[in-house]
C-alpha cells in the first residue's frame, strides 16, 4: 500500500476484506492485487470502462 500511495495517479489507498483498493485523482476506485503493476492496472481499468460507455 505504501508503494501504491506514492504513485502519481493515486489519491488514497485502503485495505478491505483482504484486498487493496485505491482512489485515483480522477475519482476512480480500483482494486489491486498484491503483485500488480500499477500503471497496467490503471490503464486496463480505463480502457475497459471506455469500452462500456
């Protein structure tokens, strides 16, 4: 969580029910796994959300 908090796009992080979540500066709530690459997860989240709209 401390490394995730240092990421340029992340505003806050929290741990809930065995998962790590982050709120981006765009107010997107994203769930992260322990060994995820932060940039990749954020990019994939945004691409998936764009396809739905």
